[in-house]
């Protein structure tokens, strides 16, 4: 693992690198969900569901938003798709005092846009969409669509780790701002590897 990539990081990012390496990253030979082969695998939930990492996770997202633009902190609620985004949303809610919500993968029986949302989100609110790790951004985009259909404005889309290096471009095409605490190179790997 190349540690040179981590020399220009903010203090919270250094802590996140250590936490990812300790709890979430495994090296070996893997086939990812996308079918790609990889020499490393990351299970973000092994980090984000840890009680001793909750504050770090929340501060890492807030720190990434501040580094990009302080205006990105002007959101009313934070959430994302079950399961990976939920501990991240709760961590951000804990450090900011804002409400959190979850986006279900399938609508409840009544089938309208509100049936995909669980929690105190209200139409018209300004929202931060979060995720633990992203490769292609499929789950993030599901969250974005559900929240927009619900009638909310997306302030930003944020992840703890951008593994693939593709999502920022997708977000830009949609007029969305993407921020991440870390990219694969910060852990010593190439994007998409």
C-alpha cells in the first residue's frame, strides 16, 4: 500500500485513512458487484456501524463539505439509501443536530414517492445525500431520484470513500455537487482498481 498519497490530507482525513485500513479494507483477489476484478475490497459498514467511529464519520463528511464550500453546510436533513448510507446519515445528524432519513430500495404498499422515504423528511427541504463508499454511484443516484421525486432540493452528495472516481462526473452532469472525504488513492490504490 502506497502511503505517499496521504501526505496532503486534512487531520480528519488522516484519521479516516487509519480507520478504513484498520476496519474496512481487505487486500486479496476479488470480483466486485460490477464484475470488475480488484486487489482490494472495502466494506464501509465495518467502519460506519462502529460506535467508536460515529463521531469521526460525521465530522469527516462535514469536513469534506467545508473544504469544498461552506454553503454546502446549509441543509435541513441528511440521508441516503438503506443500508450503507444510514449510519453515515445518523453520524452527520449527531454532529450537526439535523434530522436524518432513509431511502428505501422498494416502495411501501401505497406506492407514492413518500413511501420510499423513512424519517422526518419534508417536501421542500434542502437535503444532503450521503453514502459510505461509492464505486459507480448507483445507490447514490437512487437516493437522489427518490429525494427529488419527494420534492426536496439536493444541496450536495457526499461519500466517505470514492472508490471508482466516476461519480463526481455523473453528479456534475446532473448539476449536483459531489464531495468525498477520501478517494481510493488516499488509501494507496488506483481509482476503479
